[in-house]
């Protein structure tokens, strides 16, 4: 045998599968440091079974797997295969080659294979035993191993020699045989102890087994007869249930038909209510439209008043203009007459001038004839200049006099304009004050309207919110009322079932009924166990399972009253019942040591007797029935608690599973039932609390409905008040706007008058200023001419003195000529003055005519405005008539809608009355359905109790029981046999059914 090949894959530095062939002649593997020589020897040691990672130069077994490098990722397992040549048969295998493989994964799993067949590490170890090959054999000697062998103890060195001599295998087998002999000796000692113990158990167990066999025989007979009685009672109960259920089906069909009719009526009524709500909305919309038309109508009426006032003002202004035009016509006529008078005076003076010129010309000719020479000419020249100066002075005096007259006239006109301006200012101030007052009133009215609109919107929104809350509260109230009816119906059903003692066996029910009779009843009856104890809801299933049939045991005052109750049942053939006399029943308890053991276990809830409530005088009854029953939360915990207590007590879980004394288990699914006997009173109390809470909630909802209706009424009153106040404010607004519009028109007229006043005043002032300048210039010129006149007079006097010295003869002629010329100059001056006055009057006439034309234009504008006002008045009247027609149409539609609403309300009342009658019939049918359902439930409970008893007592279904156990022919005789068998079984006392199997098991072990 020699090493032929080694394969390494994922082992330490051998990431890839590496195979090395060792042919004959190869004695060593050489290589530089770090090339993996030691990894090869480690691989051989490892595949031969090395378990120490430290011996393989690692910290843990995972370190032998290639962990990866910069260029390669790690692998998931390491494997080494060692192939040996077995042609000489050194290894006890029928193979020429033997390949031993070991593989380890990163998860820690290891595999061993021999020729690719899985094997154990022990198989590999035994295979190489006594061959010199092994993890500790002399074939593999590492560094320092020789020195260790030489320096170790002689006993340790012996192992190497034994390995080399081939006796290790036999010594190993010897040690294994010695260990087995020691174990056998120990087993024999234990068997001797068991035989001694079994000898003490066989005798008592045989007695208990015989008693249990007798119990089983009688129990089997009782089972046959009692099951047949159950089948009979179930058939009777089912027949009654079927008959009552058929009657219930008919009533439900009638109820469904009536409910359908009521639902249909409700749907129709709801449709009519929806139509009524739509009518209310239409009426509200028409009311809003009516209000809109009323506001527009009032605006139009206000505008008509404005037009009327404007018409009055226009007529008044027209009258004033006509009076002004008439006055101006009179003024122009007077000016024309005055101009004609001045023109006539000028023409008369022109004739006088012509005569004076002729006279002067004659006098001059006479004077020229009498006088001659330069002196005469010089004097005449001076006199001519003097006449011109006098004429000019006369003209200037006329101008000054006319300017003063015109200034006085203008002054009177200015005073008149000032008076008119004062009146205008007073009227303007009144208009401005009234406008300010009206604007303030308008702003205040608009603010009030806006506030009323905001309050109206707020009240309308709150009204809608209250309406929505009211509808929601009404819906909620209906739901709570329906819930109350359902709760009361269920509570009444439960109470009727409780009063009728549904769920109790016949004998129990008859005894309890007899105890409740006022006369001729049974005395000393306290009630059934189910009626006397109170159990938390979560423990009801557990306690009901623990008590089982004991729930219907009747608690009696003493044995005498119990005997009387039994005699009562016998005499009347009313069935059987179990009685618990208070004076003889004693409680049972779990020892404190066992209780502490159970309490220390997980899932322990408590002792059943300590978890229920009852009156103190019934404590012994509760202790007797539940004192040795433990409660656990789950079946697994129940098993552990029972094991801790040595299976001496019954352990019941919250789901109703049971671990019986001795270790047997009962469990599975529980049938869904209505109110059980334990939970019936609790459910009635719970329903009473729910009913009280529901009534309280309904009362609160009704109070809330009353409050909401009151609030809705208040909101409606506020809405109506705001609407009425808003209408009043709208009318007031229209009146103020109409008055403001009239004041605006008056202000415009006053402004036009002011412009005319300003124009007249400016013209008069300018004319007056021009007149004053002309008068000043005339005064200045007059002063100059006066000086000139004085000079000419002096010169003329000097000339006359000279002339008088030479021409005293013609002095008289000269004087006459001078007088004529003076008269001529004066007349000419007066004529020019009249002509100038006539020219000025003509200018005044032109100015007055222009002013007259302006007044006539104003009159034409007033007439045009009056015409437009008439057209606006016609349009306003048409619009007013149109709005009045719309209001009447809207009022007629509103009346029609209201009439339709009244008809619909009457129809609704009639429909609701009919629906009410249908509801009364429906309630009657529902009451009959409820009574029938109570009867069905009572029969259902009775049938369910029978089926439950059949299932719980005998673990049989009704169909299988009817098939196997036919109904007895003689029912009373069968009932008597059942009672006799129960008496005989009761006479046996406590029976340990487990003793049969226990006896057989102990007997077999003892005989074995």
C-alpha cells in the first residue's frame, strides 16, 4: 500500500483544484518557503480526521478554506481527497484503490466519503487503524515530533509501538466491550429495582381494573340506552323545531312583503320630500328674484323722481331764461329808443350848425370887407385856434361826463352782480353742505347695507350648517332608535329564555319552576350552579368546560329538601337532576405545594374556584366543583402544568381544552352557541347597560335636536330681519342717490351761472378800467387844452387891443362874428357828443344782442335737455312697467309654487299616515316574528343541548347515533333502565379507567 494521489480544492492556498500524482520512486516534495509544502502535509492530516484547527495552523476550521486574494474571490468550501493503492489488501476493502475524501463548508457542515460514498469519521479512523496511517500515527511525523517522542513518557511511547505492531485495533475493541459490560451490569440493577416496585403495584391495580371493567360494561349498556333516548328526544325536538321554523319562515315572508311595501312608501315619501326641498329652493330662488326686481323697481322709481325733479328744475331755469331774454329784449328796445333820440338830437343840431356856418360865413365876408391886412388874419387865426381848443375841450368834457355816467352804470351792474354772487355763494354752500351730508349718509347706508349683507350671508351659512347638523342628528337618532329596538328585542328574548329556563335539562327545569311557585312549590331550592356563580367573560369557556353537566346541578338547603325534590321528580316522572345539599358538601383544594408548582409554570391563570365569584354560603359548593381544577392559557402550558403536578389534577385551558388527571387529553373545536348558561345573566346585564347608554344617547340627541331647531328658528328670524332691514336700507340708498343726483344737477347749473357771472364781471371790470383810462387821458388833455385856451385868450386879447387901437369902428361886427363862431363851436361839440353817445349806445345794443343770443342758446340747450329728460322719463316709465310686470309674474310663480308645495305637503301627510299604518302592521308582524324566533331559539337551544350532550358524553353525531342506536319501542321502560344503570354506576364510587391499561402494562412488565 502506498500513496498514489492527492487532490486539493479550496484548501488553504490551493484555490483551484490541484492534483498531485505520487508514482514509485518519489520520496519528497521540495520547494521554496511559502510554496505550500506544509499545506500538503496539513491536508493529509486533515483528511485522515484531524479535528484541531490549531494543529492545522489555524484559529477555526473555516480558516482552512481559501479566503480570497486581491486577484481572486474566496471559495465556499475546502476539499481534500487522498488516494491509496490497496492492491496488496492492506485495507479491509475490496477495492484496488481507496479514495478518502473530506469536505468542509463555510456554514460549518463537514462531509466524509470513502470511494465517493458518505461515511462517518469513525469509519475512516477504524479503516486506517493498525496501518500506521492516521492523524497521530507514526507515518506522519511533523517538525519537533521526533524529539517529542523521545522525550515523552514510556506509556506514551507505547502507543507508537502498538500502532506499529498492529494491536491498536484489538485494544480499542477490548475497551468498547468492557464499557458495554459495565452498562449491562447497571441495567440489571435497574431491572431488579423495577421488579420489586411492580410487585407492589400489581395487586391494587388488579382490583381497580376489575372495578373499571364492570364500570365499562354498565357504561356501555347505559350508553346504548341513553343514546337511543337522546335520538328519540332529538327527533321530537327537531320535529317541533321544524314546525316552528316553518311558521317563522311564513312570518318572515310576510314581514319581508310588508317591509318591501314600507320601503317602497318610504322611497316615494323621500322622493316627495326631495321634490318638496326642490320646491323650497325654487321658492327661495323666486323670492331672491322678487327681491332683485323689487330693488330694481325701487331704483327705477327713485330715478323717476330724479327725472321729475330735473324736469321741475329745467322748467324753472327755462322760465328764468325766458324772463332774462324778455328783460334783455326790453333793455335793447330802450337802448334803441335812446340811440334814436340821440340820433334825432344830432340831426337837429346838424341843421342848426348849418345855419350857424352860413351866418358865420356872411359875417366873415362883411368883416373881411371892412378889415384888411396881416393884423386881421393873425387875430382870426388865433380865434380859429381858440375855437378848436374850445371845441376839443367841450368834446373832452363830454367824454369825461359820459365815462362817469358809464362808470356809475357799471358800478350799479357790479353791485347787482355782487348781490347775485352772494346769493350764488349761499346757494352753493347749501348745495355743498347738503351734498356732504348726503354722501356721509350714503356711505353710512352703504356700510350698513354691506354689514347687513355680511350678516345675512353669515346667518344663511349658519342656517345651512344648522340644517345639515339637524339632518345628520335626525339620521343618527333614527340609527340609535333602531339600535335601541334591536337591543330591547334581544334583551327581552334573553330574559324570556332565562325565565323559561331554556338550556336546562327537563328535571332541573321542573325543580326550578316548582321552587318559584308561590304556593305548593318546593322549598329549600337555592338555584342551579349556573345561576349562583359569576364568571369573568374570558373564563366562561374554561369554567363551563370544567363544570360540564355540573352547571345544572341544583344547590339545596339540606339533604331533606334534596330528597323532597327527588321524590317530586319521581312522582311526576319529570326526569332526573343532581342536587348539592349545603350541609353535606365539602370543598376540595389543591395543596399549597402543588399550587406553588403550578404558579411557577408559564401560562398558569389560577385555580378555578378562586377565579369565580359567589355568595359566601356557596363557597363550599364552588370549592367542591372547582377546587381541584387548574386554569391555563394554552394547551401546551396546560401539559407542562399537569406534568409538574404529577397529572393529579384536571387542567382546563381558556379555549376549553382539557388535560385530565392521569394525563389523558380532551379537546378540539367547540360548536358556536348563543348565550350559554354562565354568560346569560352577564349578557342580560350588558344589554341593560347598553340599553341605558343608548337611551341616554337618544335623550342627548333629542335635546340636541331641540337646540338645533331653536337655533334654526333664531337663524331664520335673523335672516328675515336682515332681509327686511336690507330692503329698507336699499330704499334709503335709492332716495339718497336720487337726491344726490339732483344736487349734482343743481351744482352744475350753479357752476354754469358762476361762469356767466365771472364772464360779466370780468367784462364790466375791463370796460370800467378802459373808461377810467379814457377819463384820465381826457382830464389830462383837458388840463393841457385849458392852458392852451388861456394862452390863446391872452394872445387874442392882445390882438384885440391892437385891433381896437386901429379898428374901433368894426368892434361890434367882430363881436357878433365871435359870438356866432362860439355858438357854432358849442353846437358842433354838442352834436359830436350826441353822435358819440349814439355810437356807444349802438355798441351796447350789439353787446346786449350778443348776450341775448347767448341766453337764447342757453334756452335752446335747456329745451334740448328738457326733451332728453322727457325721453328718459318715457324710458323710465317703460322700464318701471316692465319691472312691475316681472314682479307680478314672479309673484304669480311664487303663488303657484306655494300652492304646489301645500298640495305636496298634504300628499306627504296622507302618505306618511298610510305608511304609519303599514308600519304598525309591520311592527305587529315583527313582534310575532320575534316571539316565534324566541320559540325557535328555545327549541334550537334544547336541540343543541341534546346534541351537545350526545357529542360531549358519547362523542357521536346525531346521524351516526340514529344509524347505530334505534329509537326504543318502550320509551318509559328504557328511561327506567337508564335510571337503574346510573344508580348502579354511582354505587361503584370513584373509578379509575386508566387502571385497566395500567394493570395490563404493569402486568406485562412484571411477567416479562
